[in-house]
């Protein structure tokens, strides 16, 4: 950088990593541009609650401009990044090119279908608010279709919900759909008994919640079954279609299939010409820079590194935030003339997952807890980490309401029919 | 009806009229079927706040099944009514035919473009939750486009908002957009000054709020202008296009045009083969039955009658509700063997409209009030009339938040691009 113009930092993506970096750079002597294709930050850990009618989209999202409004050196740009011009140091969008001296790539991830992208229309996954409202629409319409279906076989298919993938998202979706069917909806239909709906969680591995300790996995397994969820372990899904799923030798008719089985990083590796792992993530250096590019940092789900005592850092919000802080610190030090690289070290605070309305599992390492108490800790932690007082108040009110009355206020079917919706 | 089977009542539409009728019939000795093409009741008086990012869709809507859940003789059907088989007494939907002994048509209204339906893509109107989120998207995207536009003329077009129609909806939309531009957003953009946005309300008649007394109209006019809204009276709009509007001799470049100028009843008149007025409404008899059909009642925006001391009943929520109660009473009396017709009499409780965040006009006839006090009465009345304690709490919290902080929590752009969105 020359000494005359203010250095420019471009941040691609306003998820947990990008937003944390932008906030930490707010008082640095640089001009920051945050580029995102959405106008809002999404609190992804609670997306499953929007998909299952517990929360509204606006309760778990906040406009990026509004989050960053007080920071005069930060500007926000709504735009779809299509690539980088590395030679001229430009971020490219269809409308304009944004120059940078430092680039932070925090472009997140989307779903992976392991070579079966044709399954996506039949087994949608959950990454954005639009995904969540469209999954909600599918789930609620399925009950409506069952209500007016006279053919018993078809009716069963409309009342069969399959969730593929037994990680935290799959477990949380399965638990919430079970509560919707068995607790919230039974009094609202006249021709079907929603308590007879089938909720099936399919996990290819030997246990659900594989990142937790085996005893917490086992507890979650029992707790889910107590809620009414069937769990199928050890069999990968070999087909998803408009008719249902095939796993092992079994073919199951199901109108709603949800995909929670894998993620794939944004195309940033291709934009950077950097090598990527099987999930499309860029293997970054210990200081989180891209290989051979000391001015480019890659963080969050777009990157992979072994900064967790030699193990890969997990793809969760706290990890992305820590990386955002680290990168902001590095940039601030470099702006002050200190170019020495400092390695990122991940501090794991724990794994959390909730199972329905009254149970959760928490593994803080030094402290493991499950059941009702864990559910309260889970709830308070999520309210605490939500962005904005307004969203915290609103989510707290919604949860209190669901907790006390059992009714879900967000059972709305909106939007027109989507592509490949079941018929 | 024969004495053996329970009489059936079909109610088409779960707006204010249909829902009130269904609730009032809940303990009657009849089977009630409520048919609506949406799964939710929408509180239309607050739709403009969803469109202008003050409230979320779920705060002003409630699932119809959930509203009617405790009533065992009432069932809800999600379906699009396509017509009636009057000879066989059936309501027709693509999936099934619903028999009735009594039919209540409360199918509402949609927008009217006075023979210019080709304007609709450029000047959307506000009738459903989807309309509201799509208008919100247009408004917010317009600021985003202005922020990255370098051409001054185009930038002005992106920052020009035109509202066609000076009734309550037009006035409320104009006031809310002015607040969004002049109060909420100024700190959030770096390249544009949202305070320079132009908000223009065009009314073909001689004054805004024509259903109010002239002094309240004049007050609202002044209050809107104080908020920064320009008002153009006495000139009808003669063109709406992707470029903007033409009114009188003027051609104004504007990327966001909103239509609040007219409504048209649902096609129920055609389904019934009944004569309709210019707005498509069926002229019903004094007991609210359709001409020549003593078993069919038509209420709310689908009907017109002169039950307000010889004047037409206004198309507002309290009028629809009163008609719903009257029809339910008539059906209950008939079920009890009393076939004597009893005329409906409309009791007008008043007109209300709000102008931005601190002013409103209220005309109760015996009591007129305007300004700050009126705004509080307006707010409390709307919270009171919302359906469900949950929505009341939530709207109260949202309003309190906007009132205290000036920030709007619902500034979310969701969904993909819509047909004919400005570019």
C-alpha cells in the first residue's frame, strides 16, 4: 500500500465470520466493504425453527446495514460475487468491481448431495431463510394434502417425513417435526390423526450426533425415540425421488424428504485457483491466508485448517467468529506495520443440540449435561448469541409462548408453489 | 333439509366476514366447512406495515385451523374455489366438491386497475401477505440499487416512490415509506442520502381520505406533508410503466409505484350468475341473501347493500364482521325453524387512518380526534382487534421497539426476483 490512500478491505459474506471481522475492523484505519448476496445476516443455528413453524424469518435475521450502521468506515454492498481479479486486486460482481488491499473470503457453504444433485428438488436442504420458508410450506402443505386425501396409501405418504442425516440439524429438524405432528397439530384436523404421522431420521453412520460423545449420542437417540421419531442407523440413502426414499433394501413412500447430510463450500476455491478438499474447502495456512496469497484470508465454512490441536476446526458459528477476530487482528497489525504471521488457534467451547421442546445435549468437554437443564442452557445461549436486542426479546417471547401453550405462531404457508413441490 | 342428516354450512373465505360467521356458528346444530385458498387469516388493516418493514408476516396473520381448533363442528379446507353447482348445492374446488345446505360467500376482493390490468406488474397492490413481502422487497431493493447507481438521473428514479390513491391504504403506505426513508435508513447508506428520496401520493379526487370529514382530510394532508410526502390532488394517473407514471401533463421517472386506488370483488357474482355493480359486487337483499337464492348469503367486500341508513355499507373490517354475525344468526334461526327474514342494519363505529409514527385521524362521528392521541387510540384499537393473544403481544412489542428506537426489525429482502421487478 502507498501511504496516500486509505487501505481497502473487502469482506465477502456477512455470516458469522465476515460480520465478526467487519465489526472488529470498524475502528481500523481502513475502508471496509462488506459484500453479500442477501441483505441480511442469518442466524443459521435456528433456521430449523423457522422451517418447523416455531419462529418467523425476521426473528433470526437482521439487516446487515442495520447491524453495521454506526461504523462510518464500513460500507455494505448487496451483490453476488462472481469471481476475483487477483492480478488487479478486485472483487467482481455483475454490477461493479470492488478494489481491495486485503480480502477476507467468508462465503460460507451450501448443501452437498455427494454426486446426486438431481436429488435436491425432492430433498431440499436448509441454508437460507428462503430454504426455511419453503421447507415450512412443504411440511404444512403435506398435512393439508393428507387431510383431503381419500386414498389410504397416498395419505400415509403425505404423513411420512424423512430426514436424511443425523447431525445436529437433522436431529433438531426431526425433533421439531415430531412435536409439530404430535403436540401442535392434532386438534386442528378432522379427517387425519396427525399423531399417526411417521417421522424417520436416517443416518448412514453408526450413531446420531457423531461429533458428541457416545453417551450423549445414546441419550439423544432415546430422547428422540421417546418423542416418536424412528431412527435408522447404518444405511446410506441410495435414492431420493418424488415417490420417496430408498435406503438399504427398503423403499419408503414419503412426500417430504429433508436433506441434512452434507455441506459443500462456496466456489471460492475456484475463484482463487486454490486447491480444495472433498467438500470444496480451501486448506489455508496457519495464519488463515490462502496458499501463496498473503493478502487473502479465507475463514469459516469456506476454509479448512487444523488449528484445533492438529484436528480440523469444526464448521460451527463460534469457530467462524474466532477466525473473523483473528483475521481482523492480523489486518490491524499489518496496517500498523507489523507483518509477522501469527497462527490461529481454535478454542472449542462445546457442542450443543436440542431434541424437541424439553431436552438437549451439551458437551463442553469439562462439563456434559443433558435433558431439561441442557435445554434451558441451550435456549439461553442461543438467545444470548442472537444479533440485536430486538431479536432476543422476540425469540424469547416466541419460545415462552410455545413452551406455555404448545401452539406455534408461525404455521403460515406463504409464496406460490415451488419447483418440484410434491403433488 | 331432511331430519336425518346434520345440515351443512359452507363458508367461502376466512377473512373478517367468513371467520366471524364460522365462530358464531360453532355451537349451532350444523356441520360447518370453511374453505380458503390460504391457510391463514390476514389482518389486512396492518398489511401496509408488513410492506414497509415495520411488522413481520406472522405478526398479522394466524393459521385458520389454529383459530378454529376448539370448534368440533367446524372443519377447515385449504382449496381454491372455482365455482358453485347451484342445482346440486355444491362448492367446487379442483380437488373436491363440498355439499351445502346454506352457503356463505365471503370471498373478499382484489385490486382493480380500471381497465388497465397491464399496469399491475409495474404498480403492484396490497391484498395478501405475499403482496406485502414482495412490495417490501421492491422498496428495499430500490434503495440498494440507488446506492450502487452512478448515473444521477437513474439514481433519482430509484429514490422516487409513487403511491397511487389517497384513501387510508395510500396515506398509510406513503407515511410509512417516508419514515423509512427519512428516519430509519439515513445512517445505513454511504453513497446516497435517503433523506432526499421523493415520496409522492397521487389522488385523482379533490382531497385525500375522502371518507373522512374535510377538516380531518386537511389535517392528514398537512401531517403527511410535514413528514415529507408530496401530495398531488385532482389528477388521475394515465400511465404506469417500468419507466414511471404519467399524471396530467407530467411524466415522472419512478422505479417503485404502488397501487392503492381501487378494489374489485372476487368472481362470486359470475359463480352465482347474479348481477354485479361496477366493482363486481353482488347487490344483496336486505337479509344479505343473493337475489333469488334464499340459501346463499353474500357478505363483506364481495357484496354491496344499502344497510347504512340507505347508504352503501363501507368495505371495512367491522362491516364484514357485523354481516358475519347477522348471517350466522339467520342460519341459526332457520335451523331452529324460524324462516322469517330479518334485515341487516349496519352500525358504523368510525373511520381510522394513521399518518406515520406519531399521528392519526379518527372519526367516530360523535367524537373526532387527530394527532398524537389519535395515534395511540389507533394503535390500541388495532392491537385489540388482532386475532390471538400471541399476535397482540408481538405487535405491541414491535411497535414499542420502533417507537423507542426508530429501527425497523423487518427490513428483510427475501424470495427470488419477481416477475416484472424494476431493473
